[in-house]
């Protein structure tokens, strides 16, 4: 799970782009390709949840 704390970025999950801004949150599914690219300087928090 990624939460954007400050700034703006684009996150690709399984070839689908998501534009994220402050306060945005997205779940990165297991075994799914993903990538991040900064639009502006940004800070994020990554939380890994194991079940």
C-alpha cells in the first residue's frame, strides 16, 4: 500500500497509470508489475502487509 504524503507522482500498476497527489492511497497487488515516476518532488509511505 502506498500513501502519498506530499507532492505528486504517477504510479503504474499492471500497465495502468494512476496520477496521485497528497492524501492519495493505492494498493499494489502481489506479483503485479508496478513503477513510480515523480511529477513534482514527492514523499510517500510504503506499508507492506503480509497475511
